[in-house]
């Protein structure tokens, strides 16, 4: 008598799979760094494709809101704080991301649970990079907030996708545009003023 194998159960979608999703978007700009990150997670390309497929299915599902989705995938937030941004009040939730130990994945949520923003930020108490010139802006070295503070005034620009941001600024007489995926610097382009 032969026993048919039962249906294969998929591992739960958790923090490691979520990091694969982040890496997939970053690979558009930094394929080598994203590949290295995937290997550090011990995942294959097939694992990454499956993680992205499952994440997209969760995003499209109407069964739960974005904040509930993050909590189900990442578990309880490592840190939660109340914030006021202008006239708006929100809750900031942060989770560790082992690929970037000095960063946290932050979600800003409205009182009704709607997610306003989701990106990587420097972990509380972690030291950020010294940013004095555009040459200091290396891929994966800084967050949106850090670049905005270091090169103020900056002009936010529309990103090329929902998970992307761009900042325009002038440094050392040159016009620069810094591009970010999930809040983490990916690349900088610059040109001489007047060209």
C-alpha cells in the first residue's frame, strides 16, 4: 500500500519573506546589493518570487487593512509612539529588519488604522552617516529624513512607483536628485548648475 503525500504546507509569511519583498523593489536600482541581501537571508530567486507573489496577493486582498497586514506579517511592533505632524495625529509603529540592523521599518497610521506612510528609518539611538557632500551618498547608506536634513532645503519630487521617493537639492553648486526605495537611498544623480 502506497501513501500519497499530503498537500505541501507553505511556511508562514513573516519578517524574512517581507525583507525579500523589500529587496525585490530595491533590485531595480541596486541588483548586486539586493542579490547579496537575498543570499544573506538564505533565500533562492524562487523563494523571492513566491514571497513577492504572496505579498501582492495580501495587498490586493480586501480581507484586512494595511496596518493589520503589517502586524500579521511582522508581529507586534518593536516600538510604538504617538506623533503629531502638523494638525494630524498618527501612530508610528517600528519593526526591526535584520538585513539592516541600524534601521527600522516604520508605518505611520491614522487613528482609524489607515496607513499613511511605510518606509525604513534609522533606529532610535543608532548613529546615522556623516553626510557632507553628494559623494557621501552611497547606496543603502541613508534614509529620506537623513538626506533631507543634511542637504536642506530639499524639494520632494514624485517617485516612479508608490514605494519610491525622490529629493532634489543643491550641494556644492550642483543640482542633485536622490532616489529612495522604501525610504532607503538607492542612487544619486547630479549635474553642474546651468547645464
